[in-house]
C-alpha cells in the first residue's frame, strides 16, 4: 500500500468517525434534550399544598446569610412551613445574624452544631441533622449563597409533588453579570441543567443540585440517608439522587419563579475548585448513567476536531452540510430551552460557547481521577 492509499484511508476514517460522532450527538438532542425544549407543565386535576421545611446549611456564611436568608423568609406561602438554618461550627457572626432574624420571622429555626463529625466529611452531617430536625415530610434544600428568584419559590417547587412523587428537581442559576467569564460559567450551568433535567424527563434521573432540590424525608430515611457515601465530602445532592431517584418518583419544576440564584465564582481558581469537587463524584454514579454521560462528553469533545479534520482532509462542503444539520437542531433546541431556563441572553453566543466546551473538557478532565476533597467549604 503506497502513501496515497494510506492517506485516502485516513481521510475516509476521519470522515466516518465524524459522521458517527454527529449521529450520536443528534441522538442525544432528539431523544433527551428535546424533552426539555418542548416540556409543558403537567396539569393536575387536584391542586394540593403541602407543609414544607426549607433547610439551609452554613459554615462561616455570615455575609451570605445577611444577604440571602431574607429571600427564604419572606416567601408567600399560606400553608405551614419553616426555614431551618444549620450552623456547622461557624467562627464568624452567623449565630448573631440568625438570632436577629428570629426576632422578626417566627418560622426560622436555628440549629447550632458545636462539634465536627470526625468520620463524615463535608455537608452531609449538618444536612442530615437538618432533615431529622425538620417537622414536615417535604424538605426543600438550598445553600446560604443562594436566593430564591421570587417570593413564590416554595409554592412552585412543592407543586411538583404528585401522588407518586418523592423527589423534585429544580434549577439553580447564577446571577447575570457583565463579561465573558460570567457567560462561560452560566453556559456550563445551563449545560448541566439541560442534561439532568432532560434525563429526568426521559425516565433516567441521575442527579440534582443542592442549590434547589426537594425530596421527602421518607425517601431519605428509606435509603439510610448518605450512609453509602458518607466517606465522600461532596455528593450530598447528586450521589443521593443518583441512588434514590427513579423514573416514577421524580419530577422537575422549571417555572421561573421556582429558580434559585447564586453568585457565580469570582475567578478561574474558584471555579476550577468548585467543578473539581463536583466532577470527582461522577465516578460513583450508576454504570448506565456513567455510560450515557461519558458517551455524550466524548462525542462532544471530538466533534469540532473531527469537523476541522473533515474540512481539511476530506470534503469541506460535505463537512459543512453535516455541521449545518446539527447547528440547526441546536439553534432550535437551545433557543426554546434557554427561554425556559431564563438564559436567553446566552443564545447569540451559543456556537462560540459550544466550541469552548472542547477546552472546558480538557481543563476539567483530570477531575475524574482526582480524589474528592474532604472539605465542603
């Protein structure tokens, strides 16, 4: 076989691989992401409100509590509810700020932890204490650095509960700010939301985000809380949902009034540390979830290099035609989904941001092999 034949084989191989990767990507858009893009809220014949316990765990979060806790305390919710703040060994002024709020808001409950749980790193011990303390069956979780997007957050999130529902997944967005960095952070958050919400609608729920997540105490105790992964600092949201969620017991709520908003990372270092903590838990997901998430990530990572290779070494017009099919599909699905998740300002940037994901995967790929941090703050 001469050099010309070898080159021809490689050109054909690159083209075939590009076609295969595109087909897999298109499958994900048509089978998974279309469900969120065209999602319509279920109409229930009987509307019922439930008592709710909001739980917020905090460690040295005095500034965030002063800024964000009022958002959870001024909720317009007619049914019984409480807001529990679990103070996990804080050394700042958190205690005094919470006690000051208690004078005005009778629904605020304060739980102060004075000792560390030696063999349970991270947020899982204070969160478990908060859940055990909760008076009501339905618990609604958020973080101290988050604020509800509206005064109807509790009401909208509890509306997700039906006769079989035990888990409700919400969307936790970031505040919009000027600059490219903010768009990169929010794009990654949007991509994560696109996947876990779409998978849930497809009957394959695999994670939730602790910034906006609700479930029943009964499902928590039935699965013995976080006992199966207490040794891992992170995963109080995604690993628990990965274990407990099923296609019949999980619903999503994407009403804009049901969102929470948190401050985005201030810089690259903080963002990388945050993402390392999250991605280091992915290795503990169920096998089918790891396969589906891994296949999408690998094909997304390979897509643009293979597109460039097909343009350079095969036929550029064929490459652009195939690219156009996926691009048109993206433009439709992204527009509808971004509108639902209130991220529409990212839409004009979506091609640039989609290409950026190649570099994002390179940047965070080592997190898969990194040992999870033992600290949650």
